[in-house]
């Protein structure tokens, strides 16, 4: 399976997905990552925090960005080179996270694409940043 080639990309091109964050997602992420902070896993503990309930790991939202890059834009074959992230708001269990990546610039010489990355809940940004990916070129 091949995603888009560098030559298929244009500035302003975007793709998005929506994922509803469930308790099982947070628990699986904790198991895989080893981040067992009780604010993510223990409702009683989390209720006593400023969040007043369990929140998802910030890096779970970052993983949604990776999923869009690896499956949609540019898709299979793209190689992640870097990612900046700013965590703006918490994501709570049951929140629908809309993840969007948008091509900002293309480096023809290197075959790199720079993409704006954002995750939103109810139109409010929860995570944003910028990714750089290496994109395969069309075979000659």
C-alpha cells in the first residue's frame, strides 16, 4: 500500500480524522507507554485535580497526529522526521478529538513536507504543532 508521493502534494492540502477517546484507549496507551499517572487511570484521584476527572495522555492526541500522517496525508511510505507539540487543553474521556494535518510547505530538493498539525475538541485546540516528514517520490 502506497500513500501520496511528494509530487501529489500541494500547499494547503489537508486531511483529518475523528476519534472518540474511550477509557480502553487511555488504559491501552498507559500499558504500552508505561505512563500510569493516576490522573489518567484513577477516577477518584483525578476528581481531586483541577481537571475534576480522568484525562487522556497528551501523547495519545499526538499519536492521532501520527496516524493521520501515516495513513492519510501523506500516508503509507511517509517517514516522520520531527514534530513540535503544544498541549493547550485537556482531553477527557468521551471527547471526540478531530485531528487535522495541513501541508504548509514543500522542500523539493529534500523531498520533505512541513505540515501544520492540530487536534481539537468542540472546535477548541487541545494540541497543535508542526511536523516534518520525508515523502517518497514517484518512480521514474
